[in-house]
């Protein structure tokens, strides 16, 4: 049984993966900027579309009113920005 390879611990395996798949700085910058930009775009365009369609949404008597739609757009935007920050530091 001299040919057996020792199984690495979790910390060792994570360290090996990080060394093998570590991103270069330009990759991180582009990835982070993309997510942050997508979050900003989603926030601005989503809220402007809600403002433009406010009367139609109110008349529709939908279960999802303006408040829940605003919250959904803001949450989605915050998630994208958070992913951008995570991408930069992780």
C-alpha cells in the first residue's frame, strides 16, 4: 500500500484550489465593474420605468403594488452591487 496518496484536509484543498484558480487583477476589475454597473443600471432604469408606468400599475389592481416592485428592484440592484464587491475582495 505504498502507492496510496494522502487525502488533503479541507484547508489544504481550498489552498490548492485558490492557488490554481486565482484571478488576475484585470479580471477582478472587469468582473467587479460589470456587477456594480449592472446594479446601478438596474436601479436607475427599473425605478424610471416604474415612474413611467405608475398610473397603469395603480389601475391594474395587481397584488404587487408599487412598494413591492420598488423593493424588488432595489433588492436586485443591491445584490448585483454586493456581488461586485464580493468579486473584488474574494
